[in-house]
C-alpha cells in the first residue's frame, strides 16, 4: 500500500514548487523578510522596502518547472505564466524606461526648489558629493567590468534610483536587477549608512553650527526656474533630458498655481501607483539563481563604497567651503549633496538635531540635496555621451 502511495505523492509534489525550493531561495526570502522588518519596525523608507522585500520573497517561491522559462525559480503565478504575468509587465515598465520619467514627474510635483534658489552656493555641495560615482566606476573597471558596465555601476553613487535605472538600461541592461536593487536598497538604508561617516568627518562643534534662515524666494522665480532648467538640460545634456524634463514639468505644475488638480495627481495617486509598480518590479529581479552570484556581490559592495565616498566627499566639500566663508555652514548638509530627495536631507537634519535640538537643518539641507539631482543627471549625461549611448 505504501509503495503505491509514494509515487502518487511524488507526482503530486512534482506539480508544485516545493521540491525545487533551494537554499538560495531561502536566503533570498530572508533578505526580503529583513527588508520588510526594517520598513515596519525601524521605519526605514517603508514606501520602498515593503514592496521590494515582499516581491523578493514571492520571486523566490518556485513554481512548477514546466511553467518557468529556463528553469528559473520564480513564482509561476505572478511572473512566468504563458505570456508574462504581473511581475513581468511591471518589470517591462522599468526596462522600457516608462517608469523612471513618471517617478521624476511625481518628485517634481512634490518638490520645492526654493532652498536651492535661495542659496545658490550650496549647489557646490551637490557636485562635491558625487565623488562616489567615479570611485565606484574606477574600482569596477579594475575588477574586470567593461567600461559601460563600470559606468552603470558607478551611477549608484548618485543615490538616484530612476537615474540609475535610466543609465543602466542605456549602458548595461543585463545588470539592471542588481544595480536597481543596490540603488534603492542603499537609499532606503541611508539612516544607517550615512551618520557614522558624517560623525567621523566632523567635530561636535561643527555639527552644532546653526544656519540663519534663507531669503524668501518669489513666485516668479519658482515659475521661471523649471522652464529655464528644462531648456538648458535639453540643450546641453540631451541623454538625460527625458528625466529632468519630466521633473521640471511636475514642478511647474506645482508652482504655477493654476493646475492644482494635475500636480496633486502627479504627487499623490499617480506617484503611489508608480511606486508600487517600481518596487514590485525591482523585487522580482531578486530570484536566487540570478541574484546570488559573485558579480552581484561585487556590485552590492561597489554600491556601498559609492555611497560612503559620496557622503564623505560632500561633508569634506562643505568643510573646505567654510575656509572661505565668513558665515559658516554646517558641514552635515554636505552629505545631502547626493541625490536621494528628501532622504539625504532628512538624515542631515536628524544628525544635527541630535547634537543640538534647536538646530533645524532640513530646509538648508534641501539645497544641496536638490542640487544633487542635477549633479547625478550631469554625471549620467556625461557618461552616456562619452560611452556612446546617447
């Protein structure tokens, strides 16, 4: 009797993904669960980590092998059905470069460029905080990556997820999975990554520096700014113009005062939908058999180094500026020069507030933070132009 039941049970199991569940799948499920934990318990960018972590878990629940192209251990229900499932089409929105410009539209609609307009000298910090891009590029080339692959890896250091996706799809589309995961994961983990570097490079007295309130920026300036920037970027940096153009359109919808319904949609409902699609698409690339490779590990490490060097170079740039300024700036805002808006600015504010509860740096930190968006765009545009991927 038992001998008759055993083949039946085996056949039944063969129709499921249970027998194909590997140690690698388990490891990636734990990675996904850790992301969800950090989002819920530690409040580390839950809008990003919940979707990425959940999709990572589901992507590592194997389906029946007959339904999975190439035998990849990806959920057959959500990804690898006959004509492509939910995860497949979410990923196509990223791969076809539809999602990144729409993200920039929403970011523009949520952004006040006033801090950068009010204090233009802080733009220097947006440039100074991009050393990590070139450090990662050089190290990637030394590790044996091609120059195009190294350029795509380097852009992780800009801390701009949509820009990282855009540049990677132009230069090294086969690396989109690990690069996008590294970029968005490190952005979400900035509250853990940046503070130790910021404290190591500054004194207590420097961290306690208070900054005077900036001038009020007029409505005319705020309306003219996105129009002028869109023109300049399209003239001088056409490779990245689709992203910055949409960023400026979103900001113009916000600042012009006559399109409230459109800007609220771009900043609200549309942005929420796009974030869900984006995080699901990124998490779905984290299947163990494709993600657990030495190449992925190298990219993850290089991405971390890029963030560390970018944070450090921004702080050092601010300290150098203070040598020539009569009114000193708090060097902590230099770390906000990388482009993750508003995460990096918020980290600068939190670290300063821990040293001086009356120190409100968020507005000042938004200046270099917003400048960092343009710094990453310029870096990406130069890479695309030089590497022939315009």
